[in-house]
């Protein structure tokens, strides 16, 4: 019973960690406005870069990566199972996309998921980064390359012979990220269609 309670608390804490939004806090602190009312309306590192420059982008990126790493690290340090660590990763991404204190309107989940993935599975992380670089060399669009890399890596992961838990967690996180980026996906599809017509 104690293990179940500890697992539930850990997953809730992972969600709360994920819901801490660096872009929102920094924009409020520096300019006194809600970052979701400027630029793309996204409370993430890219929009922070548009609103606050390179330093804003890097600070928010570091913040989001760190909270993703901590969400999984704290569970690992607690001696809980890999299943709970995987659920913690999913919870952290959900917290970032749907933060309770911001009325469930947050960021898109890329940086926090990458930070969590570094701790949860370094093999999947290396594959994701390699796929991203290959796609980026061809597409030359950062956001589109990232989304395509997440989707392609989900297909390629079984070839690394990773356990089904890692694959399942990665796929679920990818679905969350792609759903959060549905407008970018439409843009990516249009871009690829235009490129093929040339």
C-alpha cells in the first residue's frame, strides 16, 4: 500500500514539476505580461525567444529541460520501478502542455520531453537527435524537423530492440506532442507537398 501511495505522489509531483512554466514566469517578471498573449501564443522556449531574445530562449530551454530531467530523476532516486518513471515522464509532459495553474494552457512539450527522455532512455535520446539532424539537413526548418524526428523515431525505436515499456512511453509522449503541435503539422504537410511539386 505504501508503495502505491509513493508511486501516486511521485506521478503527481512529476505533473506539478512539468506545470512550472519558465516562459510564463520570465515574461511576467521582465515585462509584466502573459507570454500567451504575444507572438505565437505558446508558453514555450521558441516564443520566449521571439519575445525576449536569445537569452530568454536559452533560459526557458534550460528550465524546461531541467524540470523534465528532475521529474524522472526524483522517481529513480526514490527506488520506484521503470513503469512509474515512464508514467512520470508522461505526467511531466502533460503538466507542461496542460498546467493546472495556467488554466491548462501551457507549452508544446518538446523541451520537457527531451529532458525527461535523457534520463529515461539515453538510447532513444541519441536516436531522436540523430534523426533530427538528418531531417534538418534536408528540410532546414527547425520546428518541422523536430516534429518529424519525434514521429520517425517512434517508428525506428523497435529496431534498437528496446523494451516495450520504453517504446510505449515514447509513443505516448510523441502522440501528446504531435497533438499539441497540430497547427505545425498542417504547415509541415503543406511544406512537403510544395517541395515535392518543385
